[in-house]
């Protein structure tokens, strides 16, 4: 399939030099790069937040229904913020 893409001049020059050095076409270089990017995006595991809890029983008594603003205020209390 034919398509048109815009590539920066320095990158295109480097790609052409690489193609000439390897004795392949510019198309082959572009396809190789696209295959790598597509493969990397398929194999990257999704981000998973690590468990970072501490030994505890959850929120302090009386804070179970507190708003995030209230919890933030308590976290920064006495720290000049």
C-alpha cells in the first residue's frame, strides 16, 4: 500500500544512509522500524500500581467518611502548607 508521510530531513538522511550501508531499501528500513514500534506496544504490560500499603487497620476512627480535601488538610497539617 502506498502512503505519504512527513519525516524530518535529518532522520530521513540517517535512514537513507543506514539503508545504503545495509544494502536495503528505505522502505525496508521504515517497515522494520514500524514493526518494532508495533511489537513493543503489543508486548508492554499494562501499568500496574504496586501495593504500597502499610501495616494498619485502614483510616483512623472518624475519618471513614472524610472528604479528600479533609484528608489532605490533615496530611499537611503543621507542615506550613
